[in-house]
C-alpha cells in the first residue's frame, strides 16, 4: 500500500459528544485507519457536543472513505463534511494578475495608460529592443504545453494540463520572482505549435516548454530556438538533466568515483533520457548504455527516431545489445526516467560495489527505494517523501532568472552545466552524505546561485560571440 501523502490530504468536520477524551478518540480512529493526522482543531464547543476539524494525509479517495467510515463508527460521532485540501487549493486557479504600479488618480492613469503610454509605444516602435526594459517582457516567461505528456498521466489535453502549468508558474514566482503564465494550446500539430508560440513571443522574455510528448518536443524546441530571439527551454529535457547531473556529481563524491570511469545505465530514451545523456557526455562520461522498452540502444540497429540514432552513435561503445537487466550487471550508476517497478532487488544487487541508483519515475519509481538501499550506496528519487529528491524546481526558476537578468537570447550547454554545478555546490563538504547529495528545494540560496552562474555563463557567451564577430571583420573594415 502507498504511503499517505499531502497530495491526498483531507479535512473532515466531525461532530462528537463533548468529553475530555473526544479529540483523542477521533485522532486515534483516524490513525487506526492508516491515515496520518497533521492537524486537529476544535471549531465549535457546546454544552453537549463539539465540532472538530481533523486534517490528515491519505493514500487516495478510497482510503479517505475508509477514514470517514472509521469516524462514523465511533459512538455518537458524525462526519458532517469532507474537504479535499488539494482541490480546495486549486479552486478558482492558483494565479492572479496584480498591477505593479499604483493607479490612485487621474495623474497615475494618464501615465500608465492614455495619453502618456503612447510615448512609450512610439519609443518601442522606433527601437523594438526597448520592449525588454519597458514592458513585462523583461520578467515574463510563457509556460507552453499541448497537454500531450502531462506528468505520468499521458495525453490528457490542454485544459486538463492547465493546473500543472499554473503550478509551474507559481513556482517561477515563488522561487525566482519571475512572472510566468500558462499557455495551453489546443493543438498537437508541430507546425501549429511553433507558429503559435512565435506569434505570442513579443510578450515574453523566454519560453518554457512543458509536458509535450517526444519526439515532437525535440523539433519544437529546436525550431523555436532557431527562429526566436528569446531563450527556449524544454524543462522535461534540460531541467531534469541539470538536476540529475548535480546529484550525480555529489553522489560520485560520496562513493569516491570519477564520472569518466563509471559505467552508467540510463533507462528511458525519451525527452529526459536523451538530454541527460547529452549533458553527462558533456561532463566527460565515457561509458553509457541507454535502454528503451526493447533493450539497449546500440549502433548495430537502425532507428527511425533521430535522437535514438544519436544515442546509438554516441554511447554504448562496446555494442552491448541485451536487456536493461543484463546491462545493469556490474554497472556503477542507474538513472531511471522511464516506468514504475521495472527493477527488483536482484538487479540492484547485480550492480558494482558502491552503486548509485537514481529511480526518478513519478509517482512510482523504477525500484522501491527501500529495496534499492539494501544494496546501493546512494539512492535518489523524484519524490518528496524520500531522501535525495531530484526535482526540477532546483533548476528552472534560477535558470530563467539568470537568462532574463542577462538579457540572453539563447541557452548553451555551458549554461546548463553552470546551473548543475551551482546546485551541487550548495551541498557543503561537511553536509555531504549518502542521504544528502542534493539541496532542498526550499534552500533560499539555490535559485540565486543558479541565476548568478547562468547569467555569468550568458555574459561569457556574449563576449565570446562579440570577439568572434570582431575577428571575422576584414582589417580594412575596422
């Protein structure tokens, strides 16, 4: 049975006979039903009854019903109402638009709107680059999806994807003070998506592509990067790769191994897996085997997908063609961005001594972390209820903060590596251990450190490009 978690938190309003033991009996009944009590408040007290709000974490709707029945079974106790706290949080959406400037009188209105605003419009018409400083473009990111690959839910469409995009926008604001807005497109046609984002681009300083299925996501990102003058970032690819690299850097420190020496097996060759492999190779990884549903990707086979073709040409130098389980024998590192419960204890036990296991499928990882930890030296997941949560929130807010601050127009591998290194360095030498290889997403310094590192990398790239452009100009033209 899954563990109770805050994603399935409920509040039950309970009427009970007034007594000194009423609240303790209610709490005991909830706990006996397998839920985790997180709050208990007496909201009304009368001469013969009390009304108690008891908040608890459950495993889902069926479990919530069991908790309700357990309370109703108590003598004289009635559950009056059950509230799903997750749905309540989403009621009416999680975002709002708030003016940054006061509109107190006609003077303010004349400068914020007509007639004064016309002067700003004309300044931008004369110099379009001025929009970066004189409009929301300076601090605004579009969170774009087509709803085709949402979390682990699959192709649920743009409307059903909206709560996730709202959440992403809220994280941008909370962690990096970036104003982000959901853009959920009612099309899954590659050309339509590209055209629509290009038409919307004048408003935004960056584009965060989200939950778009592979392989279309690759072409969409590549084309938009080529055709727009603002940074375009597919978080499912590069955000995951950044945080994975950061965690691996520190995990290798724990087990005292070098990235160039270790044998790495990656399960999943979609958007995240492909980006992880590219970034690991950029950091010097030499021995990588990637496995899809049908086994290891290798040069001895032809692939219709250009990304699998690239993986076949740039990894698995020994030409291994077996299964994922066979590939794991003697491997130092397992990185999973694939499917739940595809590994058992036997497979983890077959890995090298001091093995590293990153089982990042959500919500159910590739292997039970408690089982993996019996044999692996370091275990990480994508979940918040286990140590070492590999979470993209560590990367994307600071990354875009740095890009916007630097006025960057593109994203380079150096910027991704800089972000990963900044995250890894937040774990000090005296803090580093097998259960703490990655900082908390609530570490107040992570976003600022990532932003600074990315901005510095962006400035360095701009200076390098400027120097190359100057060098390319014939001497007579100077």
